[in-house]
């Protein structure tokens, strides 16, 4: 796989998301656990809600985020890598302040995958000033037009 | 749960059938417009298998569920890192694999660092990674061989 620069979008590294807040509603925690075939009655929300809270509270829709990189949902963007660090467990009913930012943009070309951009972003959850979680995620944007 | 955790301990396998109905619920929960998760016509237009592609968070969640059950609670998961290696499609069955590779003493307690993998039964690997989970203090601290 080779790497080439992506000057058009690398200027977005460091750009902050508008941010916002997210409440882990009990019904949402129930449904998330159910989609995972896990116990919806567990008193602790499923850990995957850390990332879900981040993206729901980042202050952008997916379409808006994709548009920052000249892409759309119909291009078929997919996950690349993910990391969650939980400094404290999530709580049902709790309200979290969400901040986030773009941390990397990289254009790559692979023999099978063709040309694609890998965009990394991170999201922080705070509650009453306490840092509860940080999630890093990368999105892979296929660039069929650049192949 | 983990009564005798040591380096090399294998975590119990967790197997999940990937139901497209649950993928649609997750699409709504995420407000995710990406059609590959629900629109078979869009998949064909992209030249992909017409079975919808499972969401990344669901694949992550299966591994997190396995870790939390083994460690004794969802509050025991501290860190979780994965790389997405391949797609999981509607109708697939996935199987988790995990093994303790290190035991560490931290300010939050004794931590088991685990290697992770999510495989499609009869197919390839979908996710690989590592996670840190809290374990009982009687777990012996050892370095990986």
C-alpha cells in the first residue's frame, strides 16, 4: 500500500466539532443492549454507548461530517480503527458534555482497495467537569474517482 | 467470572447471529444515513454483496459484551482498541476470541490486558485488537512469556 499526501483535506486536522451534550436515556441504553443481544436490564450502560454519545453530541450530523471531506453516505464510508478509554463507567440518565476534533487525514492507495482517505477524529465526554471517556475513531472514505 | 486469571487464560467464546432487523434499529439509534447498512439496492449499485453490512459499533459491542461478562460487569472495561479488518454481513454468525496477554497493577486495580479477535464463522476475521479490564486482586501478576 502506498501513501500520498491529501492536501485538500489535511487542513482540517485540528478543526473542532461544534460539540454539545448527550443524555444516556434509559430507553436508548435498553435498545442498544438489545441490538447487541446483551442484557437490556443491566444497570450499567453498554460501553459502546461511550462512542455513540460522542458522535450524537459532537454537534454535526454524519452527512455534515462526510461533507467536510467531500464525501457522502452513498460513497460507502466505513470504520478503520477505534479506541475507547473509559476513565469512569457511564451512567444511565447522566448528561455528558461532548467535545471533539479531527486529528488526522491521510490518503492511501492499495492494490485491492484503490485510493481512499483515512480520517481520524477523537471525542471527549465530560460530566461535571470530570473526564469520563475519550474515543478515537477513523473513517475510511473510498475515492473511486481518484483511482 | 475470573477466579484464576493468568497470562494465557482464554476468555469464553461469545457467538452472535447478525440479524438485519437489529442493524436497522442501530441505524436509527445512530442516525446513520449510510445505506450499506440497510439498503440492498444501494449495495448492488456499489458493486457489493447485497447483504447489508453490519455497523462497526455492533461488531465492537459483541467483543465488549464478551469482555464485560467475563470480567464481571460493564464497569470493568477500561480501554478497548480495535482495527476493522473485514465486513460482517447480515445473516453471518460471528464468534469472539480473547486471551489474557499481560497482568498489570494500576491505580485502578489489577488489570488483564487481552488480545481480541472477532471472526465470521466460516469466513474471515472482522476485528482484531486489545482491551484492558479490571480483574480480582488475587489474579497473579505475570509478564507475558
